[in-house]
C-alpha cells in the first residue's frame, strides 16, 4: 500500500508532517517529493530540522528534479497521492500538464491512471485563475481540499486543526476506516 506525498511551497508545511504521520499509522509506505520552495517553507515554518523529521516518517525521499524516478511512471503502483500543501503554482502546473518536476509529473501520473489525487490547495483570497485551475483538476478527477478548519469540532489548538485536516486528506484515499473526527450532529461539550 504505497502513497505519494508531495509538499510544495505554499504555507502550511505542518500539513505534510501530519499527513505523513497518519499515512504511517494506517500502514502505508510513503514516497515523498518536496519542491525547492517546499523545503524552504518547512525550514521557515517549522525549523531547520523539519525536513529530516519528515524524511524519518517516510520510506523514500525523491529529488524533485528527478523526473525519471519510479513515481514518474504509471507502472509504479500506488494507492493515491496527496499534495500538502499545494501551492497555486503547483496546482496550475498540474491543471495544465506542465510536468517539469517530479511532484507535478507524479500528480499527472495519478490523473492519467485514474488514481486518487488530493490537493490541499493553499491560498486566500482566490483569483479567477486559481478557481479555473481548481475546476480543471477537479474535472480531471483530482479532489481539491483547501485546508479549512472544522470549527464545529471546537479545536483547541492549531495542532488539532492541522491533524484533523490531514486525517481528512488521508481518509479521502480510503486506505483504512476513517481517522478524522466526524460530525455527530451535536457540538462537543465545553
């Protein structure tokens, strides 16, 4: 049960770490691709050891420039891919098939092979170009999942919000019973 995890340069690098933890917990083998700006965002938002921390949670780290890696071929079997966070640049490249790095190529492979592709698109406010690119990838079969907090669960910390969003993203791959807290029709006590 292999899953590709991509991390692009949008804010929200903690989402990648949370996704990796959830994927590990369900027993998935994780293949990681981090864009150059994703590396910078990890360092700036989490700290200088963040990439090492993320690498320790996955099975293999692929250089973003290696478009000849296994992930670039549909013959490499996976159960899906999550891009967390997904920058608008990466979203646009996926929407238009601009396979100029391994993260984008792997996403294209998931689309062409009709495998799940979940994009935690991170930007606000959105331009018409962003919306059109989101429509295009959705029409191709991807799921665009902006990392929006589930306020109805009354989260007590940013870590709780991040964990819930990551759990929902992993749940969209249908690898295990749902991990994310579900709305039960009643507000939590407190």
